[in-house]
C-alpha cells in the first residue's frame, strides 16, 4: 500500500460532569504513530474517517452507547444529497467548522441533513460568532475555552440558553478549569487532561489496554506517588467516576461519602486503592474478563484472608498475588512478558513465574480448593480443616457482593 494511502482514525472522549463518556470525537490520523492530522484535502480526510467509522468499524464498535462526532466537509454541505439516511437516529453528530461560508444554501443544507437523522454541531463557537444565525438549526454548540475568560464564557452560555442546544466545553487544560466550567453549566466536556485521543485499531484487544496496563504497573510500584496515579487514572475518563461510585457502594460501608478522585486515593490508602482499581480495570477489559471475574475475585480475596491467617504481611499484597495469577487470561498475553513490565518483589515474581516460595504455596492451596482436589488439599501444609473452608466461604461471599457492586457501577 502506498504511504499516502495509509491512514487510521482516533477517538477522543467527550464526558459529562461525572466523567461518564457520552460521546467520541473522531479524528483523522495519517498513521498510528502520528499525534496530529496531516491533511492535504480536508474533504478526503472527512470521507476517510466517515467510511472507516461507519463501514469498517461500525458505530457500535467505536462507541457502544455513545454518539460519534465527525467533521462536516464543505463538499457535503454543497451536496447534502450524497449523505446517506442514518439508520441510527441521533448517534452521529456532524460538526460545522468555524470558517464555513454562511448563506441560504448552507441553512437549507443543514435542515436537510438533520432530516436524514444526523445531529448538527457548531464547532469552535466564540463570542460574536457569525454563525449565530444558525443556532435555530443546530443541536449542539462546541465552545473552545482555552483562550476565553470565564466572563466571556458566561456571556456565551447566556446567549445559547435562548436556544434548545446542548453545550460542550473543549480544550480544557486542568481540573481547576473543569470545576469552574461545571459551575457555569456546560453540558459536556473535553480536554487532554481528561482523555487524550486514542488510536483505533482493528484488533480483538481492548482499546484501553495501554492505559490499563500502565495503571496496573504503577499501582504495583511502591515508588509511585498519589499524583502520578491520579493523573494516569484520568486518562481513562470514566474510571475515576466508577472508582468513586464503587468506593461509596454498600460493600465498604464508609462513614463519609467520597466526592473526588484525590480524596478517594488519600482516604482509602494505596493498598485498598490497588485492590479496587485492579477490580475495575479487570471488569472493563473484555467480555472474557467478565466471564472469569467471579473466579478472580474469590481467588484474590482468599489469598488475602489466608495470608492474614498465616501471618504473612502485608496481607493486602496477597490479594494482588491472586489478581496477577490470572492477568494473562485477562490481557491475552504471556504472564512472563506482563510481569517483566512491572516492579514486583522477588517473592511475588518467583511465586508467579517459578512456583517458588511461601507465596506460591499459598496460591497453590487456593488452586487445589478450586479444583476440589481433596486428597492433595488435605496434605497441604497451610490447609486447616476448620478455618480454610470458613475463609473460602468468606471470600466467595465477598466476591459475590463485590461483583454486583462492579456491575452496578457501569
């Protein structure tokens, strides 16, 4: 294939005030390595993105329950008859650029496009925008907030409140600005600090695998700081929302409600955070991961409970041992290559890769219980006919309750 014909698309999340992903903006990329568009012909770029999104990937694969935003080229505005009638009502939003020529033909074309089932968004809207006359014929207004004061943004929102449009604040730079914009009352939000563009590949693997793997690696490294972990979690836009919701679930019975990601990290501590994020990361990864989630939770919690009984410290670390013992199943990669990327203790590496040491013996006890291998189980040095069944039952009950909390946080 000629280099000029190689291209791909990326998606960047658009979130609500609770960091739930509500839409994805689709972006043209000249290659998987490119972090920006290299476009000779804007119409060609738009056509490529649209064809790849709607024909090759399919809307549901790119955004299972969200809208997708695509730039509307001037060619399509001039020839709206070329746009198909969408069978997925209100799932596709076409963005009108700021440099569009405004005339009667444009207004008529936008109305025809909306009648075909698309929604229309005005991109990069600003104060005294000449596209003001189009507000009655669009559904969404996207406001670039980077170089506009809060006072100007408040005036823009006041103007837009006269029309039945949703508003999106884009190019948000930090949490302080995000919180200020929430107070102003935007409906949706986008910015690199929330989520960077994610290149789409036609692969069976999760598109969020890189962020998830990096997050797991950082959580297992005692040198990681709270700020580093918090910054990485924000790259998976809905994870911080789900983490806060999960922490506040009845499973943990906290005396006070946790209202922010930073507060959650400080309040819960690194060991508990490692446990919770591991569960959430696992549960998001794939349908396959969901299928083995009950086994994972039971094994991990049993490792922790029996480690505590045996006097192993810190006991919470053995939850991680149980989790990592099934990581290759979740990520479809050899366990040794995954472990090589993580800063684990020698004891844990030997337990997972070489089946050596007390931690390996503990893990094998759990595996024998899972297989119901009673003969070998009774000869295991850590097995106790009274306490082991009780601890396994506690682990199973905890796993059932926790699995339900994970699913409820979706």
